[in-house]
C-alpha cells in the first residue's frame, strides 16, 4: 500500500475509534483546486493533527521533527519536518522546510500548519510563531496565491475515550493569521472560566454537537458575568456534594422513568463488560501509558494511542491466529468489540441519568438556570 494511503486511512481509523463523533461546522469552505494553506488552533497534542487529517485528508502537515525521530510515532505521523525552539536539532534546516512548503503550494497542494507550535488546553491560545506567515509571504513573493483557511477544534472531553470533537472550518482570509484564529477560537481569562462556559455550552447544545461551538462563542464574552458565575457555582456545589451526577462533568437527565434507565443499564453494562474483557490487553496498555508517560492532560490521548494501537494490532493478530482453530472467535470478537464501542458512551450517560432522577428539586433547578443563562 502506498505511504500516502496509509497516512490517510490510519489516522482516520484511530480517530474514529477513540472519539465517538467528529462533527464539522462549516463557516467557510475548502477549495477543491489550487493551493490551500490551512492554519489551525492547537490544543490536544499531536492528536489534533490526526483529527484535522480526517477533515482534510489530502493535506500535508508541517510537523515537529521530534515526531519523525521516534520510530513508533512515525507509524502515526508524517509531513514536512521543522525544528521548533524547544526541539533538539539544527534549526538552520528550517529554511529548507519552508522552501519545501512553498514548493508544495506551487504544485497546488494543501498545506496544514499549526502556528502555536505546541498545544495547551488552557483558557487562551498560545503565542503564534512566524512559520505560517513566512510560508505565506514566501509563496506570494514567488507569485503563488494560496487560499488561507483557519481551523479550530473543540473537544467535549479531550482525553475521554469515545467522547466528541467539533472541528470548525472558518472563512478564507487575506493576511492576518493571528486575528483569524483568535476570532475562530475561544479565549477567556482563566481555566475556571473556560470550564464554566464549556459546561454551559454542553447543557445548551445537548447531543447536538453542531450547536456546541455557537454556544461557546455566545458565552465567551460572558465568561465572567456575575449571573453565569453564580449559576455555575451552585451547580458545582451540588456536584461536589454528590447531589448531582455528571457525564464527563456535565449533569445529564432522562425524560424517561428510572425504570427505563435501569432496564438499559441491565442491557448496556454486560455488553461493555464483555468488550472490556475481550480487549483487556490494549485497554490496560493504553490506560497505563496515559498515566505513566503523559506530562499534561493534553498528551494523555497521544500516549494512549502510541502504546495502545500497536498492542491492539498484536492483540487482533492473536485473535486471528486463535480463530484459525476455532473459527467462531473472530466474528464474535468483532461483534462484541463493535457493540462495546457503540454502547460505552451511552452507558456513561445512562448511570448519571438514573442517579439524577432522584436529585433534589433545587439541584435540578440550578442546572436549568445554568442552561438558561446564555
């Protein structure tokens, strides 16, 4: 299989397995022809590139040379290498990388650059480096006029297995990369403020991921609004006391009776348990990698994939070998695993929905007040 095909389908496969849904909000469009320079916000480590790749599969990425030096990471990532200030290496070679980027645009290619250079899940974007601007200036100096498209991505739970991601494609712009990405992103003053508006946006949008980003943008200028702060503090207090249960930090409720939730729990729990047992090796390896090697929340998913994916490949190979004797094992494993991937996020929501059916009326009222705050 050609290398280009591998780096198209493999990141997409891992992204679709790890995250339940990748929803695209299109405020602009990507041209089908001509040179395109994509610039994206960077939040959740190198996994951001994998998510972006599912949306722009033909893009070539400007990538840290550090990733290409690691033989395991090279299975996951490819691109035009650049040596960042924090990387070990000769930065004088970056001029040649810039030239390669311009050549790629000259050939009507699509180039993807993350101007922050590194990622952070904090409340504001990190300082932008000059690489993307230098590439754009160099291309234009040679008569190349790429369409410049900003991208942002917003995780409901960045490290959460089978959680959701929203990718936003912004409108094309002419020159100001900093302004375009700031306008597309969500920037507040503190981590507490970001948590506050993310929870409120999740409550407002519910299961409609396309509504999540607009809700975040509406809440962004109101992150320190006293009414919103008070509503959020009340909900926090009920969560801390155990009066409210949450799905990844967000209180959820069911419109059905507790008996309905109990019935679904009785169905879903055995399916998830069976899938967990059937994939115990990869799941344990990924969990341990995230705990042992991640130095921050924004690298947990990367380490889970770097270690978990190779272990999963060996695990599946073992299943195939065993099924040569007992042929039923392979289809049974595939069905159980697929069912577990589908049911797991539903199970995470089902238990707090059952719990919250018995939540005090004042706790439910606090959640409704936060939902209505935007």
